[in-house]
């Protein structure tokens, strides 16, 4: 793990405002989810989870079949499917198409998949203007930052930060009211929508029996992205395919509730191909890019392949005590929190990101809230053992340092757990016995136990989170 | 590009061969409860109101027209080509443009009017949702570009839920290139989780239930 992320964790923990922002935002999202899936609101929640899990399992186990069915149906309705193995292939496809059509301006709606491949940077490098249109993503694009959270990308920015960014980048008066900032964005982006040649969206689901992409959102920017320009390109990971349109009834009920606590998101678009004869608007050309980018590496292992069931609701982030302390930028790739901890090392290889599977306390909260029932703690354990195996060959290294520090810091800020006995700066270990006995039960597992018992505590941050909180 | 290579990798990883048969997927799970029309209407209205949408129930198509005229009151509007709006006499109210079939004209009009008027193919009472299928009668941009969306829906189109929608319409792609579910006004909470309406789509939505 690089010094950069090490440092990022440090600065995140020491920034009281940031700590408050993450804690408040994730806390509210967490609470709203709890209310939205409660028995009086969604009585068959557990059955829906079971069904969602079964559908995803079936789709992943027969992925080639459903991809081909999806492809056939898209093409039958006049669209095209392009398989890409990596970032270069995606950007080459978009660049070639833009060049052929003489396109200069691209509008984009939120897509974690395109973040994976740094699409904006690649397009801009070739002289195209590619504008993020989700408000949060737009703020981050202006600030030259990566999303902080898969559902609430600018969760770490205050209204004052945003006002400053808008003034600096758009030369508008410094306005700190969220309503007014939003109206400014609406006006600026509306012009972009109406002049863009290409709209690039993500996809929440690819529906095999329909050849349709389904996009879920609240703002309407994805509808505009997929309706106003002549060309619509949807970019999605290959794992997003589900068998039938009818399965959406299950997923749509779970997704918004788990993400933001809404019964349904404001817009769910079900798009199958270009505009048809007689239809007045909609794109003339419709492309779906199916991206591998490491996903096929997750398929061979029967247990770990469940990581691909993820519908990116963000619930596991909001509930994770580690994410809530170290934030989204302390993770080395676009996916953060528990889901990031399991997919990043698998996409990139465990020896590339060996610290990540340890960025969790294994408290189990993530698995409990996951709407598609991914057993995240189990996958983390599997990955830890993979890391250990590969480390055994190479000897001790940076992994230990990184993982250790995450845990140490989380533990010195224990309010999230309310674990018995405060483990704070004052409680320095005097010997291995004392240290190991002073860690909470969830830490005393397998490799961690052995590892903790031979390590010293790193220097603790000078103030605990509680102290910082109280000072506000 | 990488099509065959990726499919090959997938098959190898899963231990499958090309065009190998697939076990049937888990049975579809759709539950459609019996709910009376009156209860559907009440639920539709209360869910939309909770989302800050406005609702109005009127007994007749004439009453729908009168209500729409009241909302218009000097504002400009673009009505979709829905025959239902014409039957209500809403398309011919003063200030209302309609009958557009040309894309350029549609974009121009939808981007400048105050109100977009549509009907809806269905509504879902459990969530306060409008279901819009793109067609010669309903363009996509009319419910999207104007700041105010006014939808006139005859009550028999009110279904209960997603489950009923996908029972009635198991293959939406056969009907249209675009089916959109609209649940309340456009919104964002991207700045400090403060809820702001009308970020890209309509900030106001008014649903008139007729009958
Ligand atoms: S792993 Fe589960 S809880 Fe986490 S984002 Fe994915 S679907 Fe949501």
C-alpha cells in the first residue's frame, strides 16, 4: 500500500470537519435504509433479498448465455454491442466513433464503470469535451477529484467548498445555498445537454430478454443524457446482466431503498435500442459497451464470484465503521468501503492491493445490509487467506504496515462500536500479551491475531475523534 | 474487438461450453394483490404528495380541462400528442402547443415552455409512479425539459405496483424503445444531503386523476 493512501487515512482522521461530514451523511443514509426496509414498509424484504441473490447467482453462473442473449436482442432492435477488455478499448471505441461522427461535446451521466477506466481524462486528452452531469459528479469534475462514495459522490464537500469551486471554475458569484448552486448547475448543464453530440451513461441492469439497459437515478440527468444527443452509449460491466424484464420488479424495490431509503428512485429508464419509426425523440444510434476490465478473473472461484452480484447501492459503505472513519479517498481505487475492499484486490490481483481485504473489522454489518446478500465478510476472509499465502512466499512487507495502521486508527476511535473499554492513545501496549488482550474480539481472528501479537502500535493520533467532536 | 476472447474467458472460468443449455432461472416473483380502485387512487395521491408532487382528482374529462386551464393561467405549455389529452380538450386550451412530430421543433418547444403536459400509460399507486412509454403520442422530452410536468391520467390506468406493471407488461421492449418510471419531481441531495428539487428534470409534478 502506498504512502499516499497511508497519508490519506491520516489526514482524513485528523480533519474534524471531514469526519463530521462523513459521519453525518452516512449516518443519515443508514437510518433511511433501516426505515425503508422495515417490516411495516417492506414486509417481504427478506424474500426479495433471497430472490435477488438467486437471480444474480443464476445470471453469473450462466453469464456467457445471458450476454449472448442480451447482445442478440440489442442488435435485433437496431443497437450494437461492443465487448471491451480494458480502458484502452473503451476509449478507443468512443474516440473512433466521435471522430467518425465529427462529435466534440459529450455529456455523461453517473457511471462508476467509466470511472474505472478514467474515461473523461482519456477523452479530454484527445481534445473532446466530456461533461459529468450528475450534480455530485459535476462538482467533483470541476474540483478534479474522484467520487467519495458510490451513491453520494461529493459527500465530503460542504456547501462552502462547492460555492468556492463554482466561483473558481465557472466564474459565478459565490453562492452557498444548495438550491441556488443547484440552479446554476441546471442552467450550465442544460446548455451542454442541448448541444452534445454523444451521451454516455452507465447501466444498473442489462436485461437479456429485452436487449434493454436500465438506468436508475433521481436527477433526470441520465434521462437527458440518453434522450437529447443523437448517440447514446451505455457502458456497463459484463456482470450487470439479468435474465428478464420481470426480474426488475425485485431489484428496483431493493435498490433505492438500500441506497437512499426511497421507495423508488425518481427515474427508472428502460431503454432498448435507438428511436423507432414514429417515435418523436430519442437517440438515432444506440451502443452498449460491455466491459471486462478484470471481472472475468472473479468467475472461477465459486465463493468469490458472488462479489459480482453487487448492485452498487452503497449500503455497505454507510454501515461500515471503517469506511465511516477513513472515508472514500483512503481506498486506492474507485470502489471504496466493503465492496471496494473485496473487488479491488480481485480486479487488480491480491498482491497489487494486499492491504484492502484487511480494511474491515469483520463486524458483519456489510453482509447484513447487502440487498443481494453478498457474504462480504466471507469473501474478505477468503481474500485474506489468499494474501497470506502469497505473502508467505515473499515475507513480511508493506501489507502489514498498512493494514495494521487502519486497524490501529479505527481502534483508537472506537465510538463507532461502543466496544467495552476505550482503546485510546493513552492505552499503549506494554507487551504483546496486553495488546492482544486489549483488542476487541473481532480482531482476534486468524492471521490478524498472530500479526498483532508481534507488532508494536504505531504512533496514535494526538486526539481521539470524540475529543475532536466535542470541540466543535 | 474482444468479444470472442471475453466470452471464451467467461466460459472457461465457469466450466461451460459454447451454447451449452442453461437450467431455468429462478421462477419470476410477482405478487399482485387485490386492491380496490378507491384505495389505489388514495394511495397514488398520498405517495405523490409525500414526495412533494401535487395531485388532483376530478370526476370528468371536462373537469380535467378546467383544472388544467387553471394551472395554465397565462403560462405556455406543450402538450403531447396523446389522444386522451385531445379528448379532454386540453390540447386546444389557449397557450398550449401540440401536434409536434418533428424532433427539432419538439426540442425547441420543450426547452422553452413553462409546462409539459402528458398523459401516462400507467400509474403505480404503491409508489406514486407514472409509467411513460415513448411513442408517436408521447415524446420523451415533454416530461423532462419543462420545469413543470402536468400529467392527466384516467383512473383505470392505475395499477398497484411494479409487480402488477410487469405482469401486465412482461416485455416493455416490444412496445417502445423507452419506458420511463417517474416517481415525483427531479431531485438531488448531492450538497450536504440537502434535498433540492428540479435539478435537471421538472421541479414540479402535478398528476390529475380523472374518474
Ligand atoms: S456489496 Fe451489497 S451493500 Fe455493498 S454496494 Fe454492493 S449491493 Fe450494496
